C-alpha cells in the first residue's frame, strides 16, 4: 500500500515536470516564431528609412498588395529594388514618386534683424535643432550663454544642426544678462519667451515690436529665463498651451517664436 502511494506521488510530480517542460517549450517556439519576423521587419524598416538618399529621384511611395496589410511607405528604389512588404512579405506596388525637392526661399520678404540669446540651454540636441531652425528663419546671429554648449567643443550639437553651426554667426558668452544689457544699449528690443503673469500671448494684437532689431531670449526648461533678464525685457511673451504641460520643448518653442516675430513684420 505504502509503495503504491509513493509511486502515485512520484508519478504526479513527474507528470507536472513534463507538463511544465512542454508548456515552456511551446511558449518558446511561439515567441521565437513571432519574434523573428517582427525583429526582421523593424530592422528592415530602419534600414529603408536610413537609406533614402535626399538627392535620389527614384524614391517612390510603395503599397503592399495584401488588402489586410496595405502598408504604405517611401522607398529608395536605387537601394531596395524588388523588395517585398517588410510587415507581411506580400508583393509591393509602386504607387507615386515623391514630390521633387523645392527650395522655399524668403523671396520679397522684409526680414527683421533678429538675434537669439540662449540663456543656459544645456542640451546639445536642442541647441542643434535651434541652430537648424535659426538658419531656416534667417536669424542674424546667436549668443550661446552660460551652460549652453559651444558647437565647436561639443560634437553632439552637429547631429541635429546638420551643418547650420558652420553657416551661422554665433558666439559663446559667459553671462546672458550682460549680453542682453549690451544688446539693449545697441538699440535691440529684448523679447523673452517665458510663461510669466505679466507675459502677453505671442498671438496678441497688443504685442507690438517697436523696432526691427529684436533679441529673442529663450531659457532652459527647468529654470526658465533668468528673472534679471525678464526685468530688463521690453516684452515677455508666452506660447498658449493646452493639456497638462506648461511648456514646449525649447527648440519647438524657439521655432514658433521666431516665425511669429518674423510674421509680425510681413505685410
Ligand atoms: Zn504587407
């Protein structure tokens, strides 16, 4: 009786171990079956977007023929001729060529003389993005102050600046307040972008620029613009926000502010 009881217990334990082993094996097989194509597709998609040559005239929007998938994306056919759908492996159809590159120049526009003062903007990526935007908006120059990195000493800036740092006039200064005082002496109107109680909306009709010489001041996201600069500013301006966040990424705020200032000088 006792032997039978031990045998029964051993059998149940063995049975459980086998069951657990088989279940794990199944999970492993399912995960590896699903995982492999998904990883392959992600890698292929990364490769596809990275290899689109901006100068290539052979970039087409492609679409997967499989109705359930219908994946549509741009592909540089000089790099990826004859590829199948990266998501489902289905056949791809060539839909339309991308639009030809076009340079949207500032033609017949009166650009104000705008300088950017960056008050302790630490992120090299944000600085790079600001430089790229500043070049597009046609700023006269930039003052990179305090903790703001110097593009010639921080190679991470070039990643998002895409060469703008070499085409723009900029200089690093240790003190943003002194820089603003100098600009004010030279007749520049100091405009700070900051959410403060006395600030006006950037879209406000009462916001008027007295001169076409403007120094636009942006601060770092945690500390904001130096209160001593706000004190001497001619205008403090905020960008209206919906949702829970009270501020935008500094490079996005810079783009909005720059183009809004410029648009105020267009007829
Ligand atoms: Zn597909």
